[in-house]
C-alpha cells in the first residue's frame, strides 16, 4: 500500500496534512485530512470578565478576527440582557460586511484566481498571484488598491483593521461622523464597480474555460447545508434564524441560535485533532454524503443554498444566474468561488444601504439598559460559514464556560470527503503529477479552510507538511514549508 | 526617512508575545517626540506586507522556536536568507511574507521599503495559551530592545 501526503496547505492558515494511501495497484485506498491542534483556548477564557471576551477572541485567529469579535459581541449582549441600538447594529453590520470583503478578496484573488487564470495544471511557481503580478501587474495593483479601501472601512468602524475593538455590551464604542460616512460610501462604490468586472470575468471567461472542471463530479457532494437567514429567507451575515436544507433544497430544520446544541453534535476521529460536527437528528454515518448522513456544509455555498433571495439588486441578479447554472441547492464545490463574488457584491451594496441610512450618524450607539442573564449564544456568518459562541458566567460576570464552534470545523467532514473523492478519481496506477496534486488541493481550497480557527491554534504557529507513502507504508514524497 | 518598527506575535500565547512586548516597550521609551512609528501585528503574508507599504525602513521583530546558531537575538539584514525558514511571518493563509513583498514590489515599487531588517528572537519553547512571558525570556526581551534601540538611535 502506498500513502501519498500532499501539501495543499501551503496557502492556508494553520497546519494540516493530507495523507493519501495507495494500494498495490496504485489506486487510492483511503485519504485523510489531518490537523494538529492546540487545545485550551476555552479554558484560557475561564475566570475572565465576560465583557473582555470580544477583544480576547480576536486573537484566536489573524484571518477572521472580525467574525469572532462580532459573534462574541452578540454573545456578551445576550449575557448582559442588552439589545444593541438600531444605529449600533447598522454600524456593526457595515464593519462586518467590510470584513467579508477583506477575507473574500484574499481568498478569491490570492488563492482561487491564480489557479483559474493561469491554469490548474501549471507549475507551482506559476500558479500564484506573484506570477500573476509578473504577467499582469496592473491587475494586481488594482486588487491591492481595492483592499486598501476595504481595510480603511474596517479601521473607521473597528478602530483597527485586523483586531477590532468596537463592540461593547449593548452596542459600539464609537459612532460615525458625517465625514466618515461619506468616506465609507465612496470606498464601497469604488469597490462595487471593481467587482462588477470580476463577476463578468467569472461568468463569461472562467466559467466557460473551466466548465469541465467546475462541473466535474470530482468536486461534487450531496450534503445538507446550514446558514443564517434574514427576514424572508434572505442573505444575512449578521443576524437571523438558522436554516438547514436537505440535498433537494427542502427546509428540514430551522432554529434559534440558543438551540444549537439540539441540532449539532461533534465526533472525534482517532486520526485527526479536529472534531467532526454533524446534524444530531440525522446522525453520523461516516465520511459519506447523501440523505442518511448528517454531514452538512457551511460557508458561501451553504449560505446561497439556504436562502431564497438576496435583498440587494445586483447581487440578486447575479444569484439568479448562479442558480440557473448550478441548481438549487448547488452541490458543485467549485461554486464556492462564484458564491464569494456574489457575497462580495452583496457586501458592497449592503454597506451602501446602511451608510446612507438617516440614523447612521446618530449618537445613540449603546443601550445601557438590560437585566443580567449570565448566559448567551451569539451567532454570525463568518466568511467560511456559521460561527457559534456560547458563554456562561457566574453572578459576577466571570466566564465559567466558553464553547466555540468554528466554520472550518463544521466543514471538516466535507473537506475530508472531498479530498478522498478527488484523490480516488484523479490518481491511478500510482502516477501523481504536479497537476493532479494541485487538483486535489483545489478540492479543499474551495472551502478556504482556516485551520488556525478550527484547531484553536494561532496564525503562523505551526509547520505545513505534505507527505506521500507507498503500499508498504514507506514515505515516497514529503513537502514541508513555512510555520514557526 | 520614515521608519516603522513592527512587533509581531500574539499577546495571549506566552512566548509568542515577545515581539509585541519589545515593540510596546520601545514605543514607551521613544515617547511621542520621536519620528519612529511603532506598531504591533498578528499574522503575516499579504496583510503584513500591506502594513509596511509607504515606509522607507522597516524593522520586524518576531520570535522563532530555535535559532540555528544558538543566539538569543539575531539581526537578519537580508530577508531572503530566511525564506522558507522558521519565523511566524510566513503566514500560511494567503502566501508567505516574502512572496507578498515581491508582489508589492512589482505593483507599487515606489511604496516598498528600501530597507527591511528582521529581529529574530530565540524563544526556545513552544507557545502555550498565556498572557505571561515565560521567565526565561525576560533577559532576551531586554537584549532585543537594546538591539532595536541601537538601530534607531539616530532617527
């Protein structure tokens, strides 16, 4: 038996290993997605004043600190029994949409686009944005300019672009001035124009060029999907009910955030440090898809599968074309990339809606009234999927219990299944070319997994390894990069 | 000349916080009158590269698990020497810092710093969740501060 381990993790946050085991005939017998984990963050939180949590949790990860800040802020609101003011909710949502843009631009332009604009079969050295910068420097320059717009919005709202400090119990610590609102509006308008170009590029260029790859059954799973929905089952990153649809798009569960433990269970596998969440009422049937398996997917693909419409004009038009192309629900994993573009357009449009709201510069940014509850659940849609925070405190407000369920952890069963399926379909006779390895990498890169979060480790803290073994268990290939 | 000092690390990860601690101490020692800017940063890759745009000289301070030469503090003048190496600036989420910097050089050559130095601090231990710096690193912390202060004394 051969074991192949790939290093697709070179462009991901945290550390992981993919091991592919070959049989004597060179066919894939099994494949594992393995992640090393630091445990102890929840324990680290115990005994701390709960109002400190929104600032502490941003340090879990350098990739999605806004998501943790926002979920934590909502949890602390609930603990204090304070409903944020309407202006505070709008300001939070603007900052959060900017974070969605920040995260999605990094993934789309620095990870996905190089694969698709250069070629999935190109050499590793050419399949990155550095090469793109060499052949099309003006494109990269514009991408960087747009990212500066986005981080400026984050900084105005959050105080800092990477680790926001704006959320306080019942609202936000700082309102917006007229000048700041105008500045944010201009940035969002500019970025929206830029995204129009890329949506067209995706629909008319990339989709056509890579139709076989995007619709390949290599990147196809029939799972359940979970996501937050706003009023009328609209796309909403900040607040709403949690909806689960089945493989045909039918709603099977709908629940409030505080009831999450009735619907999600977590399983531990001996070969991975990361847990394997699944739908509790459906049950765990192993790494298989289909209606009997409780595996569900979250993130852009999951979100666009659980909603019925998008409330903003351009994103809704794009969403219609997306459904026509992929069906509803869409089971093609490569549609994660397309969904990200639509979500970026929605984010810009939503910022423009909120920033031009007449109350946006109101000074009413904190609600100080409420009865202390001592327990709360806060949920948001992080860029990679739904994020749960749950705290319990003592009567003094000191944290006794903290539980976090991370998007990448929820996608872990699907990522593992995706890699196995891709490896089985792409590798035969033990022949492994660079192009095949990259196509297997692409299977999980679509999910934009954030391993720092899923393992509760921290950015840049772990080495990145890829290894390959033969049928006797002997190592035949290893690639190791980065890490501390 | 615009100089930026960046302390890299995580304040809740024990030894990993040393870069930030060095930067914060330097910030207090310099006071407001000095023209040197000091900041802290968690992560790496494109976001770190974006942070240093527009400065003439940049000093990055980060910890490593083990320096090959056994020293407590090492000044790396040529960042290409540590490509693929062992510091936290190699953010795995998007790309490593060196690659990100090369992209910025091509896209915005006029804004890319002319001089980048890395202060690598040997932590000799794996990080764990803690807000405290391990006691064995306090002497190293002071050494690193002195190294950086010497570099910027004429700014």
